[in-house]
């Protein structure tokens, strides 16, 4: 399925975001707040760094025996009366969920926030099959009503003002609403409560799948995850294969760092452990529980250059600290997963072809790697992606030509020195003050948003040669 | 795709991976149930510190802790909470699951309360009872763990322990005693290992929920708002002399 926002080039999408003054302010406030909350949470938690190392090691050890842990998960889910399905692609995953929905006779599905179902574009497929999908996370509900996509992994509607939300509720729900978050939240509560009680199908992702117990773990703040897994007759969880962890002992480690990284909470309000369908004597719980194991590009990276990204917990910490994300927000990236990790995940899902522009949407400052709770070396992989984009000649030809010429020159010192001398003459008409503000032709792209330092009156090599002569004297 | 083909592809890709860092998996408790007994004995000696820690964190996330001497004092405390807020109706866990029979006392004091059944009932009756919970202002549950590190109540679902009681009403009141107190998430990990060790007791349900304060969202302009889907208020009542509860 095509992403409408991808029709325009990244530069234009980013440019639009930069001109949106509300977005700029919202991004700045939100990301700064998340950064502060995260810092405070870890400052009051002396064992945090050691736990982050442990968490990463658990992820790595689990990937090294991924087949074993998945088999344990599958066996234990089935032993509890759940059904497990296998989706190699997004298309297979959609068909599996649609099939479950059809057999359940579902007309409406309530969903709790899930990046995996965003990734496979499940909502469009459900709607096309006559099943109305209802997002129940407040932020997701807002953007669904607005027919938009999430702009942040954990705060999907940060790009909207309360005034915009009030207008949206008035238009879409026919309810006159004040632009007050408290009032708007109450309206959403009432609207969605009805849906929870009526829906035949509940759809979730999974933050973790615990292999040794067959447990699916969901983390939410609003309680919608609990509703979706307890009230509808059928529950389907869509889980990326890399989300499996061995045991409850491991779960305790991840829970201790996940919420701190995401929102600065010690724990999110609700952590729900789902041990399969309803058991005898229970008032609530689904009669059927389905787990969809999703590959969609993940398995191909087990031995691939993006393997490290399989450790991602989807906490959003790298978005908040990224100087590029902080300027352009999530939509400009144009894919399901925004931010630094989003570039890697997009390449994982859609191939490196799909990030030939995005691979460069990073200053490689390393803030993302510092913030990552499992210490994923995102800049290293971005550099590899750039190399890949360059080797496979999918970068624009102008860029390839310029860098090709530069590389050729750098290998020929006499020519390089001659070029510097010629450049010194040619640059004269363009130097204003001590900088070049504009260069001609297609090279002008370079100076559209930045200045270029002119070639020095005497280059370093020339001065070095002089100094050497003086030294000999 | 079927299971065999799916796993075969994973094995093939795993086989191609080279130069992987050495990494050891986490050591799991060998006999979690026995270790849990040891932990419980340790916790029994340190409960006042655990309770103080729980109170601090629980209040930090917006919870209200009440302390009563005896199980008899639970109902009056809940009635007071309901009266202050003009609440009309309540639902509660089954007396055996709660460790105290609050429903008759609450009803007698002007808060009509429906206690959960611990028997299997048909789908229509389940739906009816869920509607009762959805219409209630207040839900009374037990708490199988109270975690000092995070101010978290851990609630296990099951027969006589409806999930809706801590979810659908606007106010949730959890009743617990010193036996539920643990210090840390690491200890919770051990408890979860023990609960999942061997076959579960017949009353055990399929859902375990960690509840850390009232339902909240900051999705509109990052303004913190309570009670978006779950309860707007969470109270915990600590019973000093203990409840006669069956443990998860």
C-alpha cells in the first residue's frame, strides 16, 4: 500500500514541517519535556546503566537462539488454548487478521496502540473488508478521526492543538466541545466506552512475548490495552518475532527501563500480562486468543547489517533527542516509524532503496545511541546504510558525480593542489564577507540552507611547506 | 505460511550470522516456588519499610493510601470514599478472593454493592454482570502484590476476581495486607516465575495486571489528564491485622 505523503520528496516534506510554526513549538515543548522526564527517571535510579547493559545482553542472547525461544512461545501459547499464526509479509499478516475477523463475524474491531499493526496498514484492510477499526489510544483515536498517521511512536498526536482536537470532535462526533483537554478526554472516554462494550474483536500489538510462559505483555497508560484484551469475544495480538524474551525474570529487567526511557515514569500505569483466552469462572476475557508472529523483513536482518535494530523496544527516546526529529517531526519521515530508529526500521521493512534520502536525515551526533535503553548503535548503521545507498548507485546522479570527482581528486595530490589554486580564482565573484553564500548551478543546493567557507588564501598544505622550509633554515 | 517453514527460514538466517558478541542469558530461579517462600519470610520482617516505600511511590503516581487496623474497618473506609464523591453503586470481588466480605456492610451503609460470583456462568449472565460493573462508580478488589519500588498494585484475575472491577468504575479501591508487600521489580520477576511454575490453581484467570496509579493520558498538548479509559482515582486500603485471603 502506498504512503500518500511519499509522493513529495523528503526535502519538501521537511521544508513544510519547518514552516509550520505550531508544529515547531509543539515539537520543541514535547521533546524537551520527554528528555527531562527521562533524565530525572534515570538520575533517581542508580542501577539503571547496569540494567541497560543487561537488557541488551538478553536481547542479543535471545536472538542467538531465536528459533528455540519462538518454539517455546508457540508451544506455551497453544498449551493455554491460544492459536498461533505465521506471517512472512505484511500482506500475509493482514490476511490472517481478516480471516480471524471474518470467522468471528466481526463488524467492529477495537484496537490498542500498536506500531506493528500500523506497519502492516491493517486499518485500511479491515475497513475494506467491512470491519470498522476503532483506535482507542486517545492520541491514535484523534489522528484516526483526522485521517492522519502517528507523528511520534508514543505520543501520536503531538502535532495537534487542543483547538484542532475540539474542532475535530465537533465535526466528526457531532459534539460541541470546548478546547479543554479534560473535557475532550471525557468525550473520548464516553465514545470509546460504548465501542469497547460492543466490539466483537480486540486487536493489539505486543511489547513482549514471554517464551517460557506463553504470555503476551502490553504496556499502556490509559487502560485501553486492558479493555481490548478483556471485553471483546476474540483477541488478536500482532507481534514482531524479535519481541520474544525468554522468561518473567527477563521481563522484570525490561519493565524497569522501558517506561523510564519512554515517558520518565517508573512504570507505565498498566502493564497487562495476557495468559491466553478466558479461563473457567472468569467474568471477562476473550473466548479466542490469536497470536500472529510477524516477520516482514525482520528475519532477513538476523544476519544482516541492521541486526542491532532488532533489539529496539519502541520507546521513542531516540526521537526526542534527535536534532533532526526535533525540527521536522514524525510526518516528514513519511513512513510508519519516524526518527533515527525509524530510518533503520524503514530500511528493514522496505529495503535500503526506500531510505536513500532518509539515510542522510541525521547529523550522526550520536545522541540517539546515548539515549537508547538497549544501546543500539544507530549512527553506525546509518553510515552503513549511506554506504549501501552509494554502492548501489541509488543516490541522485549529481551527488554521485560530485563525490566521485572529489574522491578521484583526493587520490591525486598534485591535481588536488592545482584544483585548489584554480578554485581560489573562480570563487572570487561568490565570496561575500568571509563566506560563500551561493554557488551556481546544481551545486546551489548545497548553499540553499548553509554557507560554504571559501578556499583559504593559503591552504594548510602551502603553510606546512613554508613552515618546513623555515625549520630547515 | 506454516510453522515449520517459518521456523526453517529463521534457522537458515541464524546460520548465516557471523561474529556475534558473546552474551549470556539471564539465570532463572531453579525452584521459584521455594524461593518465593524464602522471599515472603524475608519480606515479613521488613514490611514496615516496604509499606513506607509503597506509600511514597503510590502517592507520587496519584494514589491515596488508607491504613486501617482490622478487616472490619475496610467497609467504613470505602463508604467514606463513596460518600465524599456522591457515588451511588459499587461492585466487589467475591468475599473469598478479597479476604473480607464487604458487600453486605457496604450495602447496609447506603452503597449498594454487587459481589462477584466465583462460579462459571453463561455468556448472557457474564454480559449482564459486566454491564453492572460498567454502571458502577466504585470497584473493590484485592491486590496480590503491592510493590514499594514503583507504587504498583498487582492484580490477578480469576474466579470471583473480575477484571472489570479495577477497570470500568471511575474509582478503584484495592484492599491488601502485609503479605502482598514486596520491595522491587526484581522480586516481582521471581513472583511471576513462581505463579507460572507448574499448573495454576483452578481459580486462576488469564490476566495479570500491574496498576500504577489512575488511568492517564497526555495525548492532548501533553496535558496530564486522569481517567481516560480506566479509573480516575485509585485508593489502596492497608489492613494491619491482615485479611483472610487466599494468595495468588
